[in-house]
C-alpha cells in the first residue's frame, strides 16, 4: 500500500512538474500515438478489447505511474500478447503514451476520450455505438496470426475494394480498386505508421486495379485502357488530369482486370487474361503478359500460356520476373494447383490451356500437347487459393532470414467446398530457388467460413515495414517487426 502510494505520488509529482501547456501537448501527442498503435487492442477509449481495460483500476503490472507504464509499454509482456514498443517507438513517444494512459487511469478515461483528429470513428454519439467499429477492427486484428515478434495494424481504412499498390520515392502509397472505380493516394505525412489521409486521385474508372510508377508518373490499368498521371506526387490532391497511353486492349471483363508493373528494364508490363475458364485463344492477344515503352509504343508479347496473372515482380538480385497464375475452376476441389512461375527471359510458354499446375493435362486441350513441353511452375501454391500480388522482402526491419524471400497474397477460393487461401504466404528461397512455402499471416478466414479479409497485394515501405491490401474490408494492413 505504501509502495503503491509512493509510486502514485511520484507519478503525479512528475506530471505536475511539467508546465500545464507542455503537459497538455504531451497528452495530445500521446493520444494520437495511442489511437494509432494501441486502440486496436485496448479500445478507442481505453475501455479494453482483446487487451485489458486501462481505466478499470485493475493493474496487472503495478500502479499506473509514469515509470511503471514506461516499463510495461517499452518491454511488453512476453507471451501475453502485449508487444514491446521499444525500439519501434522512441523513448519520448513512450513517455507521451505513459502520460496519456496515466491521465486516462486517473480520470476513468473521461479526459482521455479521443478527439476528432485522433479518432474520427469515435468522435460522436454515445459510448456503445462509438466502440463498435473499433471493436470490430480490434477483433479482426486480434485474430490474425503472425510469427513471433511481428505485429499487424491498420495503415488505412475506407479504401474501398483496395487492390494493387505502388509506393513512390516520397512514400505516398497509390492504390487501385475494383468496383469502387477509384485510385487512392495514402499519405502518412507525420511518419507514425498510419496514413492519416486517404485521397481520391481519380474516380469513375473501369476496375482500375493496377497501378505502377515510372518517371514520376502514375500508370493505371483499367479493363481496356492504360492511363497516365504525370508528376503524380505533386498533383495527386488536385484531381489531376490523365493522358491515355493505350486504349485498344480487349474489352472482355472475364479476367479482364489488369495488374500492371514497371520492370527493371524501364518497360511497363501488363497481362491480358484468358476471357474464359479454359479456352484456346492463343492466336489472339489473350493468356499472355505483354510489355511496352513508357509512351505505350512497341507493345510486344513477353510470355504466354498464362490463364490469369494478377501479380508479378522481379527478383531483387537476379532481376528475373516472378508471377502468380490462377488455375482453372470446374476440375474439382483439389485440382489443379495455382502456380508461382519464373520468366527469366521473353518467349516462354507456361502451359495454359494445355497443362495446369505443371502436371495436369487439360481434359479438352491437353490431348495433343504434353506438360513436358511447357515451363513448369517453381511452386504449386494449392488449388483455388487465388494467389494475387507478391513482393520480395527488400527491407531490413524484418530479421535477416526474410531478406529477398517472397510474400504472396492469397485472395482465397470462391467456389471450393471448404474455403482455402485467405492468407499471406512466405516462399523461402535459397540461391534464388524455392525451398519451402509456409503461412506468414493467417486468420483472414475464421471458423472455416467467416471471411474478415482477402489479401490482394504486398508492398514494402522504406522503413522495412510491409503493407498488405484487402479488398474485402477496404483496408491496408501494416506489418512491423518488433523483437525476438
Ligand atoms: C496486440 C494487442 C496489444 C497492443 C497493440 C497493445 N497492447 Fe497493451 N496489452 C495487451 C495485453 C494482452 C496486455 C495484458 C498483458 C498481461 O496479461 O500481462 C497488455 C497490457 C498493457 C498494459 C498493462 C496493463 C496492466 O494491467 O498492468 C499497459 C499499460 C499497456 N498494455 C499499454 C499499451 C500501450 C500504451 C499500447 C500502445 C503503444 C499497447 N498497450 C498496445 C495487448 C496489446
């Protein structure tokens, strides 16, 4: 009791020693940090969610003095789900958080109610409806499983039908979308790991899922056109005009949505999917990856035999193209496997429509051409998992063993009896060759049937954290690594 009182007094003295204005500023800064990093588990109003309430006067780790709070926030609680925040947050930021939590503890959270700027979702109405959206997000985050030491948080929400992502040199994240018809710019100006602005760059586009950057311009792939916004980092907020780079792509919507990405050769790569489940349209532009110059000229075939790829990237060291391909439906729940492929040079054939998953001849088209004639996948990702975007881990924040390994967003099955996919998988390479495929983020599918998210694309930020887009929840998640 004595100890408790002394600690409590020490905490109060410490606070009261600050000039009132400075203390107020510290608490405001703390509140912002709290909403960004802690609210998902402890509730928007500190009321508790998957983590304990911080206003209920029950303290598992000592009285809520500034010193005690700094210790528990910095070190976390190993194996109890409270992550360590040092060194992800600076000592000054952790002190601001301690001030904020201490004030909430003293006032029962009243003075700690978030302001509109810190948490717009909780700025109005009564307590119960306020808590609902945050609790939902907390429940989603709380059920996502990652390897030890990794954390996942929401980088941005209200990014309706978010699809592929492109990160500019200044750190703005551009995101394409599906039904929403929009392209977004996500801006984290204060670099706290949460995009405080989601700006609509363009609207009314036809399924503009693909975005990529080249020479300061943002290229966007719609179903049948590729358009370009010049000098995008300077113009994204002012409803910029665009130029049409290519307008004569096929208009079919079946597998007509287009991923797009700039290659290391400065050319722009874009697929044209097969407009069917299985069909032979090899004599037409379908089931191929194409490439072109920045101005749309010299449109040429790069690879063929590809049913529908919605993600490709280049190995950071070998500079070879790696891409995912989605296998056909209607061949049973367990076949064929979706593919991870490597196209080190132009002119290769990956089997569609003759051979699926590298081993399964198509019942209709596979009679004349054997699987051996085609380039086999470097990994079979499983039936109907719908692998979409993929990204090599090029940052330094994650432990050494992740460098230059590959993350794949699996959107998940839509017509399989038991749902499969709905995760981010990790492909481990040795000497640039696949050695294993394991699950990195699980839990987008709950109890086998409840879908809380569908991963679409992967992007690595300059600080080494990793973004995952989710078109089901209209969110971008951010994964960070915080400890052993
Ligand atoms: C992933 C969920 C999660 C996040 C995010 C999280 N916490 Fe926690 N926190 C917990 C859990 C779970 C506990 C309880 C640990 C235990 O049982 O010992 C906890 C405990 C605490 C405690 C000690 C409570 C007590 O009763 O003594 C404090 C203080 C705290 N967290 C503050 C924070 C702050 C500040 C942040 C943001 C920087 C944060 N937490 C982020 C899950 C989380």
